[in-house]
C-alpha cells in the first residue's frame, strides 16, 4: 500500500512538473462575458475529436483512431478552447484527461453522436455540411467533362445535394471548404488523402473555317503567322504559348485572352484563332480540329478528400464516380501515354460513355466570323 501510494505521489509530481513546462493549450480570444456554453456554439468537426480523446485517453491514440496527425487533434481542441474560454483537457505522462468543462462537452457531444448514428443522417458522416456533398474543381474539367456526368452521381447519392463549385484560380488551395476536390497541384495538407486520377494532354486546336481562311500550320514557325486565343488565370501556365512560340513573339498574335477555358474553346470554335486545349476536346466536339503541330504538353490531375471522412458512404460513391469518369481503359485520352485524336473513334465506337456537351451548341455556330491574318 505504501509503495503504491509513493508511486502515485511520484506520478503526480511528474505530472505537475510537466504541466509547469508544457501547460494545456491556452484559450486565444475567449468569448468574454458569455455565462453559458452549449454544444450549439461549437463545431461538430471539433467536438468529435474531444469525444475521441475522452474515449481513447490520449491525443496520440485519438489521432490513430481518426487516422490523422496529433497536430490535427490539437488544432481541433484548440478551436474548442477558443470558444469555451478555458482548457477542455489536461495533458500528462499518463495521457489526456478532460477538465470539468471538457467533461460536460464530452457527455453532450457523445449523446448527439449516438443520436446521429441512430438517425437518417448516418450516411452523411464526415461531410462538411450534413446532406450536402461539396465538390470543387477547375472550371475547364468541371464544365466540359464532368457536367454531363454529374446527374449520374446525383442519382447514386440521393437525397444528398451536390454543391458543385468551379474555380478559376488554380493557385488557391480550397481543400478546407470542399468534401472532394480536383486540382492540378495536390494540396499540401498531410491529413488529406490525395491520388492521381488522370493525365491531361494538351494540344493546339482551331475551327475548320479558321483553317480554311488562314491555312494549316505545320510547324512552330508557321504558328507565328497565326492568331492565338489564350487562357490566363492565377495558377494556369499562361506562359505555355511563350514556351512554344518564344517570349519575343508579337503580342498582337493574341486575339482574345480569358480566364475561362469554356470561353477560350467557344472563341476558337467560332473562328477567333488557335487555342491550346485538352486532347479530349476532340472527343466532345467536331467544331475544333487538332493541329499537326504537337507541343507534347501534359499535366497530372489529382483528387483529394479529408482522411477523417473516408468512411462516408456518400464520399465513397463520389470517389468511385470520379474514378469511373476518368477511367483510362474507357477514355484512353486520360492515360499517361498520349493517344492521337484520330484514334479516338476506335474507343468511342465501343462505348456510349462519351458525352458530347458541345455537339448541339458549338457545332451549330456560324463559322462566318473567322478572320484571316493575311
């Protein structure tokens, strides 16, 4: 008994010494004057980590169970303490224990969790907003390739709403605001699950009427005699044309510059000039013809989602849909190896998966606007 008491005392002394060196996470700008705290004041994405720590007894074990880093757990607890105005856990050599405020929040949050698991919202576990799948992607791929397919995803995850957000700023990391995202540059957050989904090959395209009026360029030198329709936006490689034609090219070569790939494609299809577009453009419209001058440019496309949401049935369905949409076995223009557009028909004749979004819009445009540079 005496030895056990001495050991307990020794552990307590160690705990007190550690707490003096490494105090609990301090509240930042607390809600001064707020007398009562309710779980309604707090974010469930933070509360669930408190529940996990309470059940696991340590931050490290809670992080392991949630498959996130310890720093992520600390960050969520710090947000709780910011709102509560005081610490919600004590940390020591034997693990983490809840403070009085932490215990009250733990019991209230645990009860809410049990209610949610018993209710109809269980399939939404892990989503940023219950009942809504927020999907973010670049405007080009989102408009031209995924828009014709999003109805199929909607049918698979009903009654969940799809909030489809297009982005023109490719530099911006929007991973915190979406459940599932597509990007040409994978986000740096270590707590995201990131995987490559496709390779986008870039080619030069022009309308048949533009080529009749200006001739077909067969070399880089020929291109200098033509008009260019450019896409330029944050994060987009708007120097691609400079790399191809040289930075000393005449600026008057550019007839239209836009941050929208859809506008760029429409302008080129209507005879405004030559555009650098994804090779799959030929799979969705006949209004643009690929040019024999191949720049051999390609870029990897990645999808990402939050690791803590990996078990969400809705998210799993969305990821499966995304993989199917870029399946290189069915759509070989997304494979790492370049497939010439003239070979696309071999695959399209055996598949009804290619949706020609522009077939009834672009292909009916009057070609009478093409201007010759001669």
